[in-house]
């Protein structure tokens, strides 16, 4: 299937590792030009080198930006347009690492606001400036990476920040849809990335079980009983970035391998 992504220009925030990195590489493999965005220059340099070694017929450049700051985001998007001549796709993937647990007893306002500033306000900042160029083109795609904490309780801050991303997605979809810009949200569940081994080791130690047993507990807690990795999430995002996804706007895609028991409609 031709996803019609050749020569599209994609901004991917949080592109230095994990899901953002996998999305960047997958979009590049489909012929898109990639603007890598994160705070760590060293990590961005490595991702850029990997992409160009695998997809040498596309353009790829990195931009250091902290999405908590409006002026940095505005400059980043302007610089991307100046270099590439277009902004067609925005994948919002930048996020602060979330605590595994968060409750009313442990609640700290600073923790919540830090999460909101990056994963909610940061997403909106990027969409604000990127969508201006998309409107001029009469076409665009915005994909927001959230998480299945949006659909469950048990992690107070995680639920609040993720459901907020769902809300902003629907609002953007309604506002930008008439301009040919579709906005969607992807909810990964527990996903294997570079950081996962440390989490698995901690769980194994806590429960006095083997690494393999902890891995199964942590990463196979889904109805397909299979590990979901960052490339699995990237495959979904690449389709949502495509012109072929025009029928999906404002909606959420759950990507956790199937949550047992719950019914969503």
C-alpha cells in the first residue's frame, strides 16, 4: 500500500528516544522528511545518523527545543519551515517521565503542572504554530501520543494529563478539520522501549521474581499476551499521518494489545 507520504515534512517531538524515535524512523522509511525535536543534542545527533543511514533519500535535521517555552516552540516551527519549505505532519510525543503511582495522598501540585506543561500545553503550543502552515497548504495531520492511563484510574496525575490530551485532540479536530487538518490521539499501553529493562529489573527485585517473569507481568498484560514495542505504535502513527486516514478525525486509537474486560464504543 502506498501511504502517499513521500516528501511530506513531519515534525516529531520527543524524537530522541522511545516511541518518538521509532515514529521518526518509520516515517522516514515511507519517504517523509523528518524534523527531529527534543532537548538532548547528543541523542538527536544519534537518531539523525541512524535515519540517514537507513533512508538516505530523505532530508532529516534536528532542532533542540523545550516545548514548555512558547518562544522556543515558535522558533523551532519557523526554522523547520525555513529549512524544509513546508510543515505537513506534527507528531506530539514529548513527555516528562511519569511516576508509576500517583494518589491523593502523594499529590504535589508542582508534579501535576510539570506534566501538564509538557504533555498538554506543550502539545498545544506545537499545534498552534504548526497548524498555521498546514492551513496555508489546505492539508495536515496532527497525531498526539497520550496513553491508556486516560481510560483507567489508579494513577491520578497520569490519568489527568492523558485524558487532557484526548480533550485537546477533539477540540483541535473540530477547529482544524475544515482546513483539511485531521487530529487524532493514540493511547499506547505498556510499551517496550529503551527504558523498559530498568523497569523490569526493578519489578523483579520488588516481587522477588525472575527478569523473565517480571517482563511477562509488565509487558504482556493484554489480551493478545504479546509484548507491544515502540515500532508497533509507530506503524499506527504512520497510517494516521497518511492522506489515506482522512476518515479518522478527533478520535482515539487504543494501542495496548487489548485491555481485558472493558468495553469502549
